[in-house]
């Protein structure tokens, strides 16, 4: 699999909810990941995830208005 296809399918950074908090991980692209941050606020972690991946961030409240 080439570099372009891999990055389209698997982001370098992602977050997951765990025990009431949200954890930010760096994807090692080998089935493992390293935890790099944690927050009780989902939007804080979501914003960091988007920034690290180079994606355009829009708060969830803005996304709901467009539906």
C-alpha cells in the first residue's frame, strides 16, 4: 500500500472516549498507537486531533446547524 492510500484511510492522530474522558492517540500504522493527550472535554481533544491531522476544524455546534 502506498503512502497516499494509507494516509487517506488511517489518520495519523485520532481520539477515543475512555472511562468518561477523551484520549488523543498517535497512530503508529502498525496496529498500535501511543496516547499523547487526555481531556474531559470532547471538543478540546477533537480540535487538537483536527489540527494535528491538518484538517479544517468546525465545532460540532456549527455542523448541526447545516443539517
